[in-house]
């Protein structure tokens, strides 16, 4: 027996949530979503999701890092639950699907089980995790990493945004400083449905991806301190140009990717700030973020140490000092082969062609994988799978396909003794 979710109902919730934090994006002329973690927009979206959970008859709890879980009781409540989930925070230039599909898809699975009058042996839960994007407080997968025990709650609470506001005070302010212990009960299994955010599925002409794992992610902030001086009078050899060193790092990072020396390295400098931004003054300080991704841990280590040496040599040469700050670092996380195979056989049962693929993006599933057997279902995006921009889009049919795979795999796991 296979069950099918209600695609119109799922789509309606995706479109409704998209309006919370919506903004007009100048660069694309499209309407995007800006719902940074623990802002008012995030709070409103959280309350909307909790209302949907309650309407679906679920028991809702919030933990001390603001993760929210909703439970559909099974027949034997002493057994570990099957967990679904993802996140509802977005980057500042987000779309309607990144994260939300896995959360609203999970709620839709619960409604579908109710409509079909299906009872399960185990509890089923759907959750959303705090600050997956890491854009506001600087560390991605924060809520799930705390739950998995990789990041201590006290450390997470003290992280600050650009205005010096802490995670803890923002949790309290928006009313999501819950009482449940952050180290949640160990689930039987976790499945996260998520848009792919890349071009592999659409190139293969399929709507479904079975995810083999997530590549290694390294985030660092590099601050270069030079000396401000007159642009017209300071001789070239006498300059301590922090902006020049920062710009060279951007170019070197790209060269490293192109060289093939570091395997399938991807490097991005997404934040570049030069002080004080004056046309006729040599920059005294430059701060950049460096995002490195690599499907191979050895290549990642080599890339990080090459960059460290490069920065050291170049800053010494220019009389500039360099300060590194570690923001986030996760190794390659392989997903559970048995859950992957269950997802694959579920897609077969539903007559949905799929490909197996590694994830280029980071996900809460990479943290929850430390707790229990975990895997992910990817759903194809439109426009070549572009994401982290308002151009991010998927179709009602693709979202329903992925959620159908989620529903049937979860149903199977929830009846496993
Ligand atoms: C999460 O969206 C990431 O940065 O991969
Ligand atoms: Mn995401
Ligand atoms: Mn994202």
C-alpha cells in the first residue's frame, strides 16, 4: 500500500509561509523571503507553523535552543519516534522552499496519515531547527548541532549577531526559549526532505534525489589590519593595504578551485568589508568571510592549510596583520545506507525515477546523523536548481513527489518493531 499526500494543500502552505518575511528583491525584480533566525519574521513563521501543527492534532514542544517538535502518537509510546524536519529560517535573499519544504512536507505527512485513518506503532515527529542558515549568528546548523551535542547550549546561547544581540536574548524576546531539554530523546530514524539547491536532478531529468551524504563545510572570518594613508602621496612600497591582501585572497581561493589541487573544492567570499570605504584613503582594515566546501576531508584540510600559509606570507610581505576566527566546521557526513535504500525502494514503488547524489549544501540532517540512522530526499528545483536567491523555485508536482517519498518511507519506519 502506498499513500499520497495532498499536493494542493502542501502547496498552499508553502505559498502562505512565503509571505512571512517577503520582500521585493531589487537585483532580480522578484519577491523573495528574508526571514533570518529569531527575527520578528521568523517568530511569525514559527507561530504559523505551530498553529498548523496544533490544527493537525499534534503535541508541540519547544526546547532550550528554540527547536520545535510536534508529535503524532503511536501505539507504543515507549519506542523511539521517527523524526522528520528541517528549518524555516532563510538567508537574507531566500526563496520559498529551502528548509520549509521539509517542515511543511512533514506536517502534510501527518495530515495525510490522519485522513487515511492510519495508526502507527511508533510516534512520528516533525520538527524545525533554529538558525540552520547561520547568516545571523555566524554558525550554521546551530539548533541541530546543539541537539546532537556537538555545540554546547551555553556556547550557542552566547553567540551574537552584528548588533551584539545574543541567541539567548532573542529566543526569550520572541518567546521560543522552550523548556524541553535540548538533547532530545534519540529517534529511531530521521528523514529530511529538501530542495536540491543545485543542478544535478534537473540535468538528469528527475524530480527525486536520494542523498548519500553532505560534504565538508568550513567557515572562517579573516580580518586584515593595515594602515590608512593618503591615496595620492603614499609611495607604493610604503603601503599597508588591507584591502589589497583581502582581494588577493579572493583571487587565490578561486585559483585553488580551478587548479584541481584540492579535489572538488568550492570557495566563496560572500562578505567583503573594507574600512572606511573612502575613495582617497588606503584601507586600514578589511574583513572577509571564507566559505570552503569539499567532498573529501583530506582535500579540505589541505585547502585550509594552503590558505593559512598564503595569507601569512602575503600579509607579512605587505606589513599587514591577519586574524582568523573559526565560524563553523563540519566534516563529510555519510548518510545511513539502509535509510537510503528504503528511500530508493519507496521511490521505485511510487514509480518516481531518482538519482543518488551527495549534497553540496549543508543541512540539519548532517547533525542529526550523529543521533540515529539518517538520510535525505532531494526535490528538483527550477532554473537549474538555483537557491539562496528569490529565483529559487520548485513545482507543486516535484514538491509532492518528494513529500510522497517522505510519507511512505516514514510510514514504513514507524511500523518497524
Ligand atoms: C546552508 O544553506 C548552506 O550554507 O549550505
Ligand atoms: Mn536548507
Ligand atoms: Mn539555505
